[in-house]
């Protein structure tokens, strides 16, 4: 009785050779991330900005207050980093919410480098 050798994949090799099957993984690139930023203006109330940060970016009151101060003092602040689709959605939600409340608050996104 002759035994047929097994390959590394657990299958018998018909020609009797013990061959090794190497699995290659395709190289996948991570999708680019996007920074979502709030821009300062002279009209949107600070309390409204804090509310936006809590509502759309899941920040607690203390975190939202700190970011709001950064926006106020530096002119803008990154409020989150997301995939393209999520960043786009967040920008649209914030802009729509601000318009509905008649505030000129600006929210933008840019590709992270």
C-alpha cells in the first residue's frame, strides 16, 4: 500500500509530490481619513457650538466647552477624524442644523495627511 502525501492545505497531492501552497494576502491600503473642523464666526452663540459638539460628535459638556474655546480663540478646531462618508455626513448634519437655527456656523472637512 502506498501513501499519498498531504499538502499544507490538507488535500492529497495526486502526483505524489508533497507541495507547499503559499497563501499570499493582497496588500490593502487603509482608506484615507478626513478631519472635520468647525470655524469661528462672530455671530454663532458659544452655547450653540457646545450643543453641536455634544449632539453630533458625542462629546461631554466639558470636552465640548474646551473645543468651543479653541474654535473661538484660534479660529478653528478639529472636532473629529472620520472616513470620507462619515465626515461628509457630519459636515452636512452640522451645516443643516446651524441653518435651521439661523446661525452662520461653518463646518468643513479636509483629507488628513
